[in-house]
C-alpha cells in the first residue's frame, strides 16, 4: 500500500515539474528567441524514463502479489 502513495506523489511531482519546465522554456524563448532543443529533449526523456521505471516497479510488485496469492489458494 505504501508504494501506491509514493507512486502517486512521484507522478504528481513529475507532472508539476514538467509544467514548470515548460513555462520556463517558454519564458526563455520569449526573452532570447532561441529554443534550447537539447535541454528540452533531455528533460522529457529523463521524466519519461522515471515514470517508466516507476510503472515497471509497480507492475512487478502486482505480478509478485498475484503469484503469492495464487500459491496461498
């Protein structure tokens, strides 16, 4: 149950960080008229990787719980 609360917090944090990052990039683009392409690609690759890793951990935990419950029956 603890992983569920933690994963919801991490997902919310990543969404908030992506929104703040997008606003910062738009501000930079407005002021400098230059798009930091490499930074944008790297940032979203990082956050996507984090969410993918979290999903993998959760899926593995769910499958291991199913195996334990199946063995208990």
